[in-house]
């Protein structure tokens, strides 16, 4: 789980830096945003599974 949290933070930080540099609507930023969404969904599913164990 710590690895996943680290990947989420890295994606978030990268997305923020790229958004400041290229703008929030830049294709690269939007792609990274989608990747971050996937990571967050994975995290939420993991947490949900742990609560039901």
C-alpha cells in the first residue's frame, strides 16, 4: 500500500508541475490526470477491501 501511495503522490506532484508549465488543458497533463484517477481508484478499492476483511 505504501508503494501505491508513493506512486499517487509522485503522479500528483508531476501533474501539478506540468499544469503550471503547460496549462491544465495540455494533453500531457490530461493524460497524467487520468493516470492519477486510476491510481486513486485502485487505492480506494484496496481500502474498501481491507475494511471488509
